[in-house]
């Protein structure tokens, strides 16, 4: 088999497998992140938000926690992916701009990881908001749509 052809060939099934892998990992990580906020006490998170000057810190803390937990599960399952991904992109963008933006100047020096991860998740969730979940999803199975 031609090696270059193998590297450049397109396959709808491989595209869907790649979307599935990305959905499972990114959605799973976000769900676990939301679960850790829940286990650690959303009140502690709200206190941190209040210290940063956020309005309605309890509402914001619960919104972020539920967005990560439930939205992450929905993305991983491939169910209602587009609205869940929009919610998660907004949640992660707020985290990037409010908490991690100062770390951008540390990129390339080993100190920018706090900025890299949430900003990458913004882009991944925007990808799902635009592309949908792919054919290997509950959206496709239940509603015959992707």
C-alpha cells in the first residue's frame, strides 16, 4: 500500500471515530472537572468567585459546575451535543478570560498550562458546536441527525 495515500486518504468512518474519541475524552474530562467541583463544595468555588469580584457568585458557581458536569456528559454521550458544546465553550471562555488570561505570557516556559487547557477546550467545544457529534452518537441514533 502506498504510504502517502494512507496518510492522506479520507474516510468518513475514521472521521466519525476521531470525533467519538474527542467527544469521549473532552466531555469525560469536563464531566469529571464538574464532579470535582461538586465534591469539593460548590460553596468553596463560589467563595473564590466572590473574591474575584464576580456578581452572583453562587449562581455563577452552580452554572459552571452544572455546565461542566451535565454538558460534559452530554458531549461524551453524543446527545444534544451542539447546545451542550455552546454552553461549555462559554463556560470555559469565562474561565480563560477571568482566571487564566494572565498565564498567556508564560506559554512556552512551562507555566502556561493553566491557560492552555481551558483555551483548548473552548476550541474543541466550538468544533462540536459547528460540526456536531458525528455519526457515532446518540443524536444520530435517536434523532437521525448529527
